[in-house]
């Protein structure tokens, strides 16, 4: 059960997601692995929070009727507001994790073939 008592993903799906993240971590250079582990811990937590918020939004909608004294109006759901903020942070953490990976290897032959093609066109 999640932070708000709601669960969208089951334990099997969460474990599957965690395994995918662990596979990414294996590709991270040893001197940066501790950073990757911390990021994965935060990403995993945030994924659970996002699942809970999503379930709450699906159940209650994207707007909320606010009433305090004489003030009364519809506003963005607090769950939706939290979801939007959390998904931005989640995306940033994911990008940081991917940025820890070594740059992809470039096939020099393909690179030279492309360069040769471009220079012939001019």
C-alpha cells in the first residue's frame, strides 16, 4: 500500500521496474555507482508516490471544490498539483541517472561514411 493508502502498480510490477533500474546501474562506472544507487532509491520512492497520486486523481478527479468561510471555488486538485511537481523531479532524477552512463560508443566507420557522404554533397 502506498503513501495515500492507494496502489496502482502491484509488487510484481514494482520489482520489475527496480530490476530495470538495477540493469542501468550495472552500466554506470564504478566511481559513480554510489550516486546511481542513491538516485535509484529516490526514483523508486517517487514512482510509488506517483502511483498513489495517480490513483487518487483517477478516483477524485483533477479539480477540488474548496470552501473556507465565505470563500468557495473550484481549484486544481492538491493531488494533481503534487503529481505535476513530483513527475518533474522524477524526470530530472531519471535524467541524472542516465547522465551517469558512459557515452555510447560511436562506430568510426559509420561516422566516416556519413562525413564522406556529406562532403561529397557539397
